[in-house]
C-alpha cells in the first residue's frame, strides 16, 4: 500500500518522491509506505489551507452547510466502521475491541461538532447608554494539527472536527508510525462535500514535516498531542510567530484505591487504566496508590488480572493486549522495566512473551507490575507509555494527596472509594484536568479534556474544544451619531 498526501483536494507524492516504511507492530513487517514530506510539501499544504480560508469557499460558506458536511461525515465514518477498525488495529497494534471504541467515537465527534457548528455565538455586553458592543466569535484561521500514534484517528478527528466547525481550515500531520487512518479523514470529508484546500494531510517526520507548520507565519494555530519534550519545543519554536498552541502532553496519573472501595471493581478498573491500549495512554493510571490495610490483597488480585491478559496479534479475536506501536517504543518501555529493577522495585508479574510463531517479531511487552515502589523512583516520575504499573502503599488521605500531587504532570487521576465525601475532598485536592471517581479513563466527547501543570495547555473535547479554534472580536458602535 503506497499512501499519498492530500493537498488542495488532490492525492500527491512528496515532491522529491521519497517515502518511508510503516510497520505492522504485531509482525514487524512493512504494512505500507508513506510520503516523507519535506518543507516544500508542507508549504504547499499551508498555501492551500491559507487560500481556502482567506478567499476560498470555506470562509463564505454558511454555518448550516458546514454543519451538514460534518454530519454527513459521521454517517460515512459509520458506514466505513469495520474497515477503519481493522486498519487502525493493524497500524497501531491495539486490539480490535479497542479500535472499535475509537472509530465509534470518531463518528460521534463528527456528529457532536457538526451540531456545534450552528451554535457558536458571541454576546452583547452593556457598555453605557451611548454605545453598543457586539462580541463576535471568529475562526482562528489556518490550524495545524500534529498528532500521535496511540489513538491515531481519534486524536486527529478530536482536532479536525472542532476546527472545521469553528470555520478554520487545516493541515494535519499524523504520527509517522501510524498514518493510515489519518488519510481516511479527507476521503470521508471529501465525500461529505468538503471543498478542496480546507483539510490537507501530509505525512512525514517531526523535524521535516511537523516543524515547518510550527514556524510558518501563515499558520495561526497549532494543536499538538504527544510528548512533553516536543510540546515544549513547539511552544518555543512557535513563539516567533506568536502561534496559538493547544498542547496535550503526557502524564503520570495517580490511581488511588481506598480500603473502603468496591474492591473487585476497583481492582479491575485500576488494571484497565494501565493495561488498556497496551498502556499507551496519556492519562494511564501508572502510579497506583493502595491503602495499606488492603495493599497485599490488592496486589495479589492485580497480579492475577495482569497474568490473565492474553497478549497476541491485534487482529486475533481473543487478544486483550496487542504489541506496542514500534520497536523504538518497545525498547523504551523495556528500558524502564530494567530501571525499575535496578532501583529496587519488586517485580510482581512474570516476564512472559508471545509464543505464536507468526508474531515472533512483534513489539510485545507483557503487563508488568512493580510492587513496593517509592514515588521518587524513575518509574514513578517519568512517563513510560507502556503496560507498566507502579504500586505504592499509603496510610491516609493527606499522605496520598501529597504523593499524588508530587509530580510535574497533572492530566488525570482516579479515586476508588464508597465514601463520597472522601472522594470529593480528594478530587478537589488533586491538581489534574480530569478526576475519575470509581472509574478510570472515560473521556467522553461532550466533556473537556486537558492537563494542569506540564500535562498541557488548553482543552480539547466538549464546547471547550471549539474555544481554542476561535478568536474573539469586539465591535463597538457609537449609537449617538
Ligand atoms: P513525539 O512527541 O515525538 O511525537 C508526536 C508527534 O509530534 C508526531 O506526529 C511527531 O512526528 C511530531 N513531532 C516530533 N518532533 C517534532 C518537532 N520537532 N516539531 C513538530 N512536530 C514534531 O512522540 P514519540 O517520540 O512518538 O513518543 C515519545 C514519548 O512521547 C512516548 O513514550 C510517550 O511518553 C509520549 N507520548 C505521549 C502521547 C500523548 O498522548 N500525550 C502520545 C505519543 C507519545
Ligand atoms: Mg519523538
């Protein structure tokens, strides 16, 4: 499969003809090749988006028509559901069940933001008897989206749908590891009636295809999801053109199990929160704090859950954990497991592997639990982005809130208890963008998503997800003349 860029409504190769390989994580084999786009390719996409915004059909199209395109896109995504699920699963390594959830949510995002497209409005503040003020909301302009590989289509549509609803035009640069489903987005939108140039997709690497978007004076905004390191770079590199940035970065999210929790539910939810999607989740509950009186029981049961997980090829129906996305990510996670052992954390799970011959070159890492972890260890401080849980005992609410907040991140937290007062006191005390009580990981499209501290800037999803694609204009009218 030779993929192409989508620029100004046309499918094109990189100008110098260069391509890179995209691997299937379960087998390590080449799944596709994609254009290795360079600054000239990216500039062409920026020019197309700029023209579509400044003079093209998008700027003059009614909100109703924009809404209809997004609503039609939802229907087309549903029609293509099974094909997209298989593609996403193959490309990213996630099990089919998890890919189904992603694609369902993708379709709903088109629908949800299609609904918003006709409901974005400003207001009229009082400014005295002699004047009237109109506060109007306008699209921020040309928006660039730089997206990661853990939820490839979801993370892209999470940006594209609100941006289009707001009236922006866009350039999407998907992660080099997983470009397949990103290139399905313009196919869906084109069929739904999107004019050329409004959404452009270029594949390639961060420094050559992502960076030109960040520094271009013709791009008004960058929406980024990915590593803390690259998030900081984007802020720095975007400063010269005062780029608006939305950053959704990593986490080291605490998962707090109190002794009075619904025990089985808490154990299963805690495990899902770090072993789901192979642990490649920005909000993974990677630091598990357990109240000391139930610590040994909880550990024993979490190890049982981890050992019962079936690792295998992502398309196999009985697989509950697939491979990590890349060889590089597999090695990174394995190096953290080595660091945990070296620091003296106790490895509580067995180091198993996948025995099926077909997957012997897959990028697997087994579900891993470290017990008796100290919050100062490297495995408790740095984002691992793999199926590695660190379990830490605690004695009371004050201690656990202090430990939970003792991190530079602030994306999410989960609290498990039957005591609603304690749950809410703890939720208020934790500095994080999302706090789950008796659950872990739901991120419904209708509610805001984003980080405190070094987990990010801005919010995606919900009505907040549109705000970041809007400017606010004040029109002042002297009514005495
Ligand atoms: P990354 O942050 O390098 O990649 C994310 C996106 O940024 C990709 O599209 C990439 O091409 C692009 N990019 C990279 N360098 C860039 C630059 N200089 N300018 C513009 N765009 C650039 O993430 P990577 O290297 O794939 O993964 C490393 C670690 O990042 C993971 O182990 C994990 O800890 C974290 N991560 C967090 C994610 C999240 O959801 N918050 C998603 C992916 C990774
Ligand atoms: Mg990187």
